[in-house]
């Protein structure tokens, strides 16, 4: 099984440009990240990108247009694919 979409959560520190500056930002709070990981675990799903590229950094799916963040690649990876281990 696969699930894809705009999850609006950057699950890991590697999924956001400046994790230290965004700890209290919606989409990167500890509570949201914990809930997302717990939901995935309970549903038996894994983050496909992170499973295939555990060390990859600076790969994002969202950039703030107001700050022209894409020009500097300062983004968030908040969209993705989840899958059951059997589907991987």
C-alpha cells in the first residue's frame, strides 16, 4: 500500500532547512512530529524518501515564496510518499 500527499509535517530535522529556528513553527513542532511518526508506526507505514535516502539533506517540497526561499533552497520536505514495507 502507498499513501502520498501534502502532510504539512517535516518529520525529521533533515527535512527542514533550519530546524533550530523552526522548533515552534507549525509543521515542525515536537508534538506534530511525534504524532506523525506515531501515526505512521501504528499504520505500518514508512517514509519512502527517508528509507531510500537516510542521509540526504537539502531536498525540499515547499519553499516560502514571500522570502524567495527557493532561490536559496531554504525549504521544507512536507509532501511525500508513505508505504508499507512490503511495497518497498
